[in-house]
C-alpha cells in the first residue's frame, strides 16, 4: 500500500486473490471506491477418468470424466482429430466435462482426448483408448484342396475364419454333432467314406460370450470303386435315397461340370402297404404311366393302318370297301 498514491500492489497472484476490492478515504467526509479482480489460473493436469475401459459392442455404456486444474475452464472432447458432438448415443453433461456413450460400437475405440481451456491458456489430456469386444461374425469354412468330392485315403484340411475381438475360439461339428476338435484348422488324414457329411465351425468369443456358426460345407468321400464313369450300389437302403449327380473333372483344364440330378427312391419293405412284396406308390405310378403310353401307342397304330393304309373292308356281298369289322382287322389289332 502506497500511502502517498494510495495504490495497492498485489504480487504473485493466485486464484484466491480473485474478488471485489474497495478503498475508503476519510477526511472531512468519507469517500469509497471499488473494483473487481479476476485472477485466472492456467489450465493444467488434464486427465480422463473412464468408468471402464473394456466394453462389449451393443451392450455396454461408458462415461468419460475430464479432470483438470484451472479456473473458469471450458471443455472440448476429441476422438482422434474430430471433435465429439452430442448425438443419439452421445451425451455431453456437466458443462461438457463428462462424455457418455451408450450402446458402444467397435468404431468407438478412440483415441479420446479432453481439451481444457480458459481465456489465458489451454491444455490437453493424454489420449485414452477403449477396448471394445465384438463378434464373432462372418464365420466361414474353406477346404483345401477344394472339393466337394474326395477319394478315400486322401488328406483334407478345413480352415475356419471369423471377425472377432478378441480372436474367436473354434469348435468343429459334422452333421450337427460336435467332433471334440478345437482350433481354426481341422486336419483330416486318410479320409474314408464314413467321414462324409456337412461340416460346420462354431466360433466363440470369451469376452462377448457370443457364438456364431458357419454355413455347412459338404464333404463327400468316394471309395475308389465309386470314381471315373460308373457307380454301382449294392444292397441299397432307404438312407441312400436322394438326387444323384455325376461330376466330370478335367485335370488339365481344371474345370468341373455336373450332370442333371437323377432321383433314386429306395423304399423299405412294407412301406407301401400290403406286405413285403407290395409295390411302392412310385412303381405303381410308373406302371400306370406305362399302360397309358402303351394304349396311346396302340391307338396310333390303329390310326396309321386304318387311315394311312386304308385297309379295305369286305361287305356281306363280297365287295371290298374302306373300313372293316374288328374280326376282319384282328390280324392287325383288335380293341374295344
């Protein structure tokens, strides 16, 4: 305090020096004057405090709180180089010092930074990354060599892939029954026809606790007698019913071509009713169709001989005329 000039000097200002200052001069009267002082503390010690850092896609919500020293601070959030703004899944509260993200997705990993500032300074927090678990999805199986037909005794490797974080674990199954084989590769050595079937891969994410199954890949193992141009089926059973096709392969052109399917239906004894030797409905239908075709053929012959050849008819007087009786045409055919 300068008693001559009545000046008050404040040194090494701190935030506690902020306030309203007044001076009162008393002589023959009393005179008072005043002013306000705002001391800004620079922004510093900016850090992000997350509610958690490991999250599951679509399931988790996270809150990030920006902590900083300084006076009269403003806050801005950054995701990489882009400023974060409020939206459907994003809320900014507590004067923008708190960032909340609901139903996180894999693109919400960050890095996140908080910028704290006032009129005299600004400071940035260290980057924070979130770990977001997702998947498994897009599970697929590939075979090497490419099938679907393999000769018995050959070797085959099935490989499973999936989009997953962390990396998925894999379980193998054939025709819906688990094999007990783990890992992204299934190696089949010296394969036999009994190993034919629809193979699937089940992917499991330990963090998201989710499972996903691939589309089946069909593996058909043919015995040596079942390769080239003839397939012989002995003692066939109903389980062998199905649509049979022939796949032709040119080893030089590396091309394949498949025939139109032929349907084979094997019925167990007695399934058509009437005992073990009864005909199946398909056989009966075949016989009926055959009879109809025979009748049509007979009718065609009659038409041909009667109309085309114009067989002469003998009248009771012995004169030959067009047409004739059934008895007279019996050497050709007789039908009611």
